C-alpha cells in the first residue's frame, strides 16, 4: 500500500507512543525511516518499527542523552539507553559543530541501540562540506570467517565526500545479510538467499527464524570478516564491549574532517565530481548497461520519489496494531 509522508510520520508516532517514545524522538525516527523508504531500502524503513517496539517493550524507561566528555576535537555521548536513531543524530551534529571550529572531530557514543542507515549521518555532514566516516558495532549476530557461532554485529561502515552536486556516499554492511532483511523476510513469510546464514547446528539455512537463532555469515569472506573485526574494535573504543549479547550498548564512532584545513575545499569538491564522472564514463562489462557510483541508486530513487512511500500490507497491519496497544 502507499502512504503519504504525513501519514507515514503519523503512523510512526502513534506506533511508538505506547512504548514510551516522546513525539520529538518519534519524529526523528520517522524522518529516518521515511528517508530510507524514499531511497528504496525497504528493510530500513517503516518495517523497522516492529523490531523497535519489541525491544522497547523489553526495556525500562531510558535515561537522559548527555555529552559526558568534550576535549578539543573529541567528544563522547552517553545515549542513556535511548534509540540510536536519536543518539546518532545528536552525535553527528556535535561532530559537525566541533569540526566547524577545529577542522576535525572524533565523536563516540555508547549506551544506545538501533542506529539505522549509517549513510543518513555521513551524508548529513557531507552536505555541510565535510568528509565524514561512521561505524557502529551491533548485537552479535555474525560469525567470524570460518566460524559458526555469532560473535560480531552486522557492523556497517559509511564514508561520505562532499561534491559539487550530491555527495559520494558509501555505505556497506560487513555481514552477508542485514538483520533488518532477515526480520523483514520473517514478517513477510519469505525465504532467505542461499549461503548467507547458518542455523544453530552450523548448517546453511534459508529460514529467517533459524538464521536469527543461529548466525549470519560475514560479507566478502576473510576480507569482509577482517573489516568487521576492525569495526567491532572501534565500537569497543567508543565504550562498547567485544561481543554484545543483547540489544544494548552499541559503540558509535564518528570522524568528521574539514577539507579546507588540508586543501582548497572548492577544488576538492570539483575533484570528487570529476571522480564521479570518470566512474560513470568507464566502459561497462558485457551485459552491464553502465557503471554506477556507490550510493547513486539511493540518491536517484530519493530524487524521483513522489510524496508517498510503499509499505507491505501485512507489515502495515502489524504496525497499525501497535497503535491500538495503548
């Protein structure tokens, strides 16, 4: 079914209100989820409300979000066990503010969970003219390369570069499948692709619930598995731990850099734009129509999206049921 932006926002606020989420925080979540839908990422959009509500019902009331340390170019945010959709926005805006003054910022955050698309935050900084990098470790759902037991999170990584037009935004997960995709497949009664997860016995599975009970595989074999370890340790640096058993205490890591402190910022943006054009003009492989820059698919879908988003009917019914839980 189709929902207008206003209808989707209202649905999110009404669904999260019985879980104790303030309207201000719910609007931040809604903006993020709707943006994901407009970019074509169904798993990161409104279906995520179901998992958010499930976790909120299992938790007590959150505390305050506080900047507990700020020293020159460095700062740390205690999320108070609030949603990282909110905490991450506070953290990236703190990093942007510090970077505007010092030329570079390193901001970490912990005591938080569920941060959504990392690109949402790095693009926010890139549109201010900054280079931004963001990682987060998450609940242990992924086995190390060659292993069968969960140890690491899906551990996404994003980096964004300002350009003359839209920024170049790279956003990848380090697991063969995202947790959101598995939960969405379970909600829709669909099977998983082959080779992305194992059940508790270590056997490859197509069943979403068996994958949630077992482990996901790392993306990219040993290389993706190694990157996942690095992101896990950056989360530890941010105040998390080696393995997160519950949906709590993710470690968020942000670096924001002002190119003007290193080079001519306008010339750098021109070079980034030239890089985009060079990639796009590269000769495509046989069977491919063109070469695309990472992130351009999301940006293109967003630019051409109407004032509506699409939501699976079954998922809509389940979200609507949450609004009646009060």
